[in-house]
C-alpha cells in the first residue's frame, strides 16, 4: 500500500448493496455508479481508480460487457475488476475471468472476506504499479546509458588511426577488431616518425567502459611519447608508458587500482629492412616460407607489477613477403567448436600458419568467419584484436 488513499469504484444497481459496500470500505476513497454506462463514464474520466467492484446483473448493461469494454481501453485496461454477484456457478466464474476479471465476491457479502479480498488485490495492484514505475525508471536509465556508450564508441573509433593513413604508411595489412561490448579495451595505434613506422596493438585490463577508458589513456600517452617526443625504440616506449601509467593511476604495492595494458609494439624501418619489437605479455608471430617464429614478450604488464625491470628490445631483419602478426589474447581464449572449449594458442597458431599465404584482406575475412563459426551461440568472452602485416 502507499501513503495515498486508494480509490475504489463501486458499481451496483441496488442502493442497498452500494450502502453496504460503502460502510464496509469506508477507509478508502469511494466512487459509486448504479449502472454500467455510469461506471464507464467514471472510469474513462481523469479520475484515478485503483480497483473496481462490479455487479454482474444490471438492467442496461451487464457486468461482463462493462468489464470487456474496460479491458479494451488503454486508459482502463490495467484497473483490476472484482465481480460481485450471486451467480457463482462455474460457468459464470469462468466467463468473468475470460473477460478480464481477477476475482469473485459472492452475494450476500461476508464483510470479513470482502475486506480481505479488497486489501489483497489493492496490495497486488500497488506492488505491480511500483514495479512498473521502477521498470520505466530503469528503461530511462538504460536508454541514457546506451546513448552515452554509443557516443563513447564514436569517440573511441575516432581515436583509432584512419584507414587512409594506415594504407599510406604501412605495407599490405589488415586489422580485425571485435569488441566484446559496444566499446573495447583493445586498441591499435600507428604513427610515422621520419622514415620509421611505429605499430601498436594493446589489450587493456578489463573490457567495456573500464577497458575503453584505459584505451584512451593508452592512445593519449602514445601520442605524447611517440608522436610528440619522437621515441621509436619499442622497449623504451614500453618503459616510458609503464612509468606514466603507474604515476597517473598512483599505483604501488598497496594501491587498489593495478589496471594496465598488455602491449605488442613494432617499429618498421624500411630503409634497413628491420623491425624492432618489444612486448608486455604479447608475443609477435613471424611467418617466413611457411615457418612460424615466435618472438616472446616480457612477462611484465604496462602497470605496477612484481617485476619492474626494463623491457627487452628485439631486432629482426625481415625479407620480402614475411608476415608479422600482432594480437591480443581474445581470439585464442574464445570458447566454441564442437567440444565448447577454448581455441587456445595452439589452435590460433595453426589458423595463422594455414592462411598466411593468402592476401591480407582475404586473411581478415577468413579469420572473422572462423571466429564467428567457432564461437557459435556462445557469448564472446573478451575483446578480440588481430593485425597482420606483409612486408
């Protein structure tokens, strides 16, 4: 019940019955009608009615017809109707329920039973109304959140390198990015510094909104370290990035927030046919003549960790048609297949090896199709990022 006094409409062509009902339900705000037409006029007015007690046998319009009209009107369809009648044989009871009634109260009235039934149905009605109000509130909040997240997606997408820029500074390549949610904790980043091109793929802690916020941090820090200050050595970039993440998020051994990033960074120098690589929990794959070489990453995050040594820089001399793959762990971690298990690194490596000779754009189509088929009806469990580059 609410603090507001409920309003009950009493409908009966007998003045005696109306008076009995008014006396029994005097604690409520009562409206009365002695015909079906009068009852409909009151119900369709702007009066708020919480419950209707409706006689069945009336001269101008019986209670079943009245109830049917009430239930067909958008304004009154949710008002609970209790029939009050002496006709309580099964066929009449069923007919009442069929037209939308919720209960029967037999005449002559048992006042204790009448009060109990009215109290119960009002409690149910107010509980339902409260649920409806909460659902509308939740729907409003959800709509606003959805709109905000959709706009956040636009901001995040705008922070990624433009395809036209990537096509200009990179050789043949593809990027597969499949966020688990609307926004992603995985991101990629590309910048040209003189004759070198720095390429980054990153997997931020978490996914959805928290991961997306970290990804924007990562883009901003990379813009400063590489874009403004001109650093191109991958290990140095990771060292500096770790410093700024720890400082910005005030991380130490006692801090609650230890979020960070797992990152793969390569720097391509076409003038010397070399690639420098450094990684934080993200290895680098190289395919040459169908042979897979894995350059292992350091087992340290770009955040506060138990190990705080410098990242290792690798230098790789590449040959024409060598393929390099940078990725997050989302693809290999996905559950699916006929046995509903993770693909794992073994399956992921096999997929790369089997398809590396295809054109890069065709590879992207194959990997996306494989992932969707592998996942099947399972939920995507993590953001997925995979980038391939053919030298």
